C-alpha cells in the first residue's frame, strides 16, 4: 500500500458532523491525497460553498494527519463543484439505514439535475410521499412525510 493510499484510507474515515453515519469518503468530499515535496496534501471539496461543517472536517483531517505522524496540510478546492454523483453507493445505503432518503438521479456534466418525481420512504419503502419543506435539518436536505407510514424523514437533495 502506498503512503497516499494509507492516508486516504485514514482520513477517509473522518465523519461528516452533520450526518455522522457518513464519512468524508462516503460523501465524496475527500477528493485527493498527493505528495508535494516533503508534505502530504489532502484535498477536500465542500458539499456547497460556505458549508459550516468544513471547518470541523478540516480540523479532524489535520488531527488524523498528526496521529499518523504525517507532515501535511488540507487544501479546500471549490472547482469542480461537489455533486451528489460523488457519493458512494455504500454512503447512500448508510443514509437509507439511518432513515434519510438518499439522493436520486444524477447530474449530467454541465446539465440539469435529473430527479425522481417521488422519493421513496427510507423507513417503509413506499413511493407515496409528500415534500413538506424544501429545507430540512441542514441545507443539503429537504423534509418529507410518508403518506403510508405517516413518518417524517429527510431527503438528501440531489445536487
């Protein structure tokens, strides 16, 4: 295993502070690990510009590098912009198990986001759901209710 891969594996386990069942690798926020001279550079991309979780994620990555005794730094890159297409299938499964509907559809490069007309309830699987609010517990989620089991749930928006 290369040093870069070992660092990727370690920092990739940093949890997202807003959805703690997801890691930054699950989310696709972890974009790269490279050697630059004597330093290792970890590249991260926020889920959206101004995401308040990025300061904590950066700090946790720095702590992980320190624990590994690695001289490194964290670089935030805004372009290309993060998209839910970067989420891993394992991450989407973790969201569903946690009770958050994972994003649906994919974004064509330079094109619109393709979304389903309905979001399946992550609790009972019913497609009979209603959006209650475009804004949920965090900016990247919206609030829905299942009309079958009557439970509210978050939907991780496709971006």
